C-alpha cells in the first residue's frame, strides 16, 4: 500500500514540475538549480489561441512564430525540436535560444496547429504566438552592418599592419630601397582606402548628422582624423614620402568599431527585452458572431460593440460590460488589490484583468489604446518625457573633448606653418595631432565596462534594459519602494498551517487545485493533493464544493460554509477560507502577504551604505505602518494613487535628489517612468517591466543592492578608463604637437591605451566581493 | 625583393578568403543565435546515428 501511495505521489510530483516548466533539464538538471523561478510566476502567463497567428508561405505551408518561456539548457532545445519534428507534417522547427523564439513550419492540413502547440506546452514550455511584423528589425540590421564593417576593418587593419611593420623595420635597419617602400605604401593604400570608405560609414553618417544639427559629437573628430590621415597618406605616397598613416586610420576604425558593436549589442539586447514584453501582450480574442458561432481573431480586430468570449484563465483583451455569466476577476494588475472581485452581468470590466473562475461573455466598449490600460500607458509615457533629456557621460565628455582637439590641431597647423614655413609639413603635424588624440580608448571606455557589467548582472538574473541605466543607477541617493509585490511577495500564503490537521489540509488542497483563485492556489501550494480526482464545482464569489467519500465538502467563504459569525479575537482580520466536510466543525485557513526573502537584509544593507529609504504604497495605512516598522523604515506614505506616486517622485527630483523607484504593479508604472532610474521584479506587470530600466528574476530582494553595487563599480571603472585615456593624451599630445610622432609611435600608443582600458574594464569580472554573501 | 610581388597577393588572397568566409557566415544567419549554438553542441546526435 505504502508503495502504491508513494508511486502516486511520485507521478503527481512529475505532473507538478511539468506545470512549473521545470520538467526540462531532467537529464542534466544543471541549469535549473541556479534558476529560482517560482512556478506561480507562470500561472498568469498569457496564452493566446495560435490559429489567429498562422501564416502561409509561398509554397502553401503554414508558418507560426512563437515565444518560448522556461528554456534553460540544451536539453530544452532538444526536447522542443524533437517533439515537434516527431510529427510527420512538420517541415521545420527551429528554436532561437538567444531570443527565446520558436519558428515552426508545417504542411497545412496535415496537422492541427493546436495539437502541435499543445505538445510543447505539455512539456512545460508555455508558448505565446506573436506577429513577426511587430518586431522592428532595425536594431538587428544595424548590428549586422556593424559586424560587416568590423570584419572589413579587421581584415584591412591586419594586412596593412603587416606591411607597415616591414616598412618600419626597413626604416630602422635603413636598408630598404625607396622603390620597395613605395610599393608597400601603394599596396597599403589599395587596401586601406576602400576599407576606410566602407567601414568608416557608421562614423561618417553620425558625424554628418551631428554637424547638420549644429552639434559636435565624438564621431566628428573620429571621422576627421580617419579621412585626413588616409588622404594625407595618399598624398605622401604619391610624392614617395617617408611616413604614411594608413595603418593608424584602419586600426583606429577597427578599435572604435569594436566599441560601437559592443554598445549596439548591449542596446539591442535591452530593446529585445522590451519588445518581448510588448509581444506577450498580443492576445487573441474569441469573438461571438451574430449567428452564434465563434471566431478567433487578433485583438486588434475587435471593434467596440462586438461580443467577446472570455474563458477561465484568460486575460481580458478589451474594456467592456459583462453580457452574460458570473465570475471572479483578478484585478491586481490594475489596482494592486490581491483579492479577486466578483463580477455579474452588467458590471464593467477592464482589459488586463484575469478571469479566474467561470467563462464570461463581454460586450466590448473600448479597445486597443482607448482601454484603461492604454490610459495608464499614456500617463507613463508622459512621465518618461522628463527622462529623455539625460545625457550620457561619454557624450558629455565629447562635448568638451571634440572642440578642444580641433582647436589644438588648428593651433599646431598654424604654429608649424609660421615656424617651418611649409604648409605641407604643418598639415602633416596637424594630422598627427588629430590621430594621436583620436579617442580610441575613449570609444572603448564605456562599452567594454557596460558589456562586462551586464554580463555579471545577467548571471544573477538581473536584466539591464536601458542602455544608460547603469550610469543613472550609480547616481542614486534616495530609494523608493512599493509595498505589495515588491517588499512583499505579492501573493497570499497560508499562515496558520500548523493549526490545521494534515488530513484536512490535504483534503482542502485536493479541492483547491481545481481553482485559480489566489487563496485556493495558496492552499494547493502547501497541501499535497494526493488522492483520486474530485469532481469540483466552482461557485464564483463563494467557493468550491465537491463530494468526497459520500459527504459534501465545501471550501469557501463564511456564508458558503455556513460558519456562524464567530469571534476573531486574537487574530488580526485578514483574508480567510473555511473548509467544512459534511457536518463536522469548519476549519479556518488564514492568509497573509509575506515579506520577500532578503527584504530585511536588503534594506539594512542599503541603509548602511547611506541611501535614504522610502515606502510609497497604495495600501491601507495600518498595513503599511506595520510593515515599515518591521523593516525599520521611518519614511513611508500609504494610500497613494498612481498620480500621488508620480508627484512624490517629481518633488524628489525637483529637490535635486536622484530617486530609484522599485515597484511592480501597473499602478507603479508611471512612477517607475518618472524616477531617475527604476527596477522591477520579473513577476511585475508587463507594463511595469517595460517602464523599468532593470528587471530582476527570482524572489530575493538582495538583487537591489547587488545591482546598485555593480552600477557603482561600473561607474568607477568608466571614470578610471577616462582618466587613463586622458593620461595617455597628456603624454602623447605634447609629442604630437612637437612633431616627434611617427606612424610607429602612433600605432603603439593607440594599441597600448586601448588595451589598458579593456584590461581595466575586465577587472569588474574579477571583483569577488559578493553582496549576497 | 621581387618575391614580394607574389607573396603580397598570396597573403591578401588568403586574408580575403577569411573575410569572405566570415561575411558568408554572417549572411547565412550563423550569428543570430549565439547562445543557442553554445548549447546545441551538448545535444546528442539522432539515436539511429549512434547504432
């Protein structure tokens, strides 16, 4: 008997892990241990009817693009692809692990799209179809263009350098004939000139754009130096001169393109994180046509007045009025309220809420951008305007650096013309100044640090979404926390588990696992639902009932379980459930929203580092006060509406503070956008994640001090890099102005300074001080 | 030094070959899923290949 029970439990556990999407990596189990993704993060996952997104290619085959959740390792790729390919109709199933996308092509008519998708979902990988046209591929194209330019510049730099080394060697030993030197110069010119013309384009275009707008950016001195160096070297070659700078011009491009590519890669990674969140919102809606038939369409095709069917477990695609049915809606996205509200025919419902217990029929009143969700997005965009003015450190420096370099070069030209009397010599020296001051190390100073820092944060499950987020985070002095879902888990947990007999708890769990109600899910999480399947009826707004071993079992509110109004003395009032089996005494289940793990440690750590901490919450005063006292935070405000939160942050900014906002709810999204920089947990509303500059996975709040720490170290390294670059300039510029610099010295100085900057940035990797420990 | 007449074109040709190979790999989409490529190496071949 015991064995049978154990087996059952085992099979159930497998079932459950599949629910969590943790069934992957069962072969290796390597990656999963590191990933702390509570399964509940996926319960509100938006799944849409895929048939609305199926396209047809020119051969008549069906195609579908989907986003895949929960992929962790090679085994996941294999499982998904093999499962799909085992169907004979499937022509192509390809997972892109970097972007977490899945492309599927199959002979239409031979396989049902629902079956294919379900087979993958059953493995534990939730899928969301998306419309590939929604993704702007501009960033990816830019990346490819830069990579191509980088390849050309690298090829040219290597070959020209090879020839240059021969020339330099000849100059030293003094036995190279002028004919050989000229020949080598001509070959260098033939490689370098086309390479400069091709690989320099990203810089030339940006410099032209800046000049047209009447500004100067870093690309102006770069373009000028590269073009002048190449042009002057060509003139020297024609006159069979001694010194040419072909190697300097292409190596400069090569180094700078590396910096530019890394910068762009970081930015497009940030952008794809934002795009993904937008795509997850692409939900299909089921229309009820006048003749009673159902049709699945993309949500954009729903017009006001049409009737929409909302199944249990669907997110509402539109604002509307309930036409038929009764159910409970999870409105936490809109209000932050953790308990669901009951809706009946005639009630107003809003897009973004989540249908929990029974199918509904909704008459759409507002769609798309006109929904309440759209309003909040607009409030958020308005708040974001203020932040767009932030100028990045590198650009601020370029604002001073570029004019200084140009004045210096011009002064060198004039000086040499007056003293040497020849304008050719003067031009040569001026170009040498431009080349030597060209911000090769400056171009690498920021991107390399950024890449190393984002890589380190990614290992901890922290996603850098804004390219300049790290710079802004390092300046923070005030940290503002939201309460529900940020300092707390944002979900209710059973608190009186010890008072409930094991048997009762398990019986409750057997009922509860049939419901998506947050209280029921809290019960299902702690109880082991071993036993035969129960035919459970869900009564919206009341509870669950079933018949078990001949007696009726009810799990629900007081009235539903006919509990007399008993005294609650000794217990604080809060969310509760009751279980009544047959005529026996009803048992109470009490719930509470618990603190996130690491909340205490994180707050203490931040306080000890001298940050001012504040709590802004939409919740009731008593609840916020209790929590603030427990955490030792003196500065808190309760009952804040989204506008109040924005205003508080604006007043902080107006006082000259740089606030960091940490929040998760939809009601926090405008505040996240209004803050100097913002952070969201991955369990946050989509909109909040879009607004936030950083998103952290997992439940541990220590991610907040960790992110700030890395940002501060990154800023220190960037400043060090700039100092190193300036130090190099301080030595090299006098040499260049004095006319001592030869192409050989320029090449050595340039490579050495770039190398030093890169090595200094990599120190962030070695930094072993771990905030978590 | 007349050997340079042959050597430099040979060196350039080889370098150009590398460049062309890189541009081809870029065009054929081999840089679109770098993380995936790193993981796919761990996937065993089809079982019937192992027999």
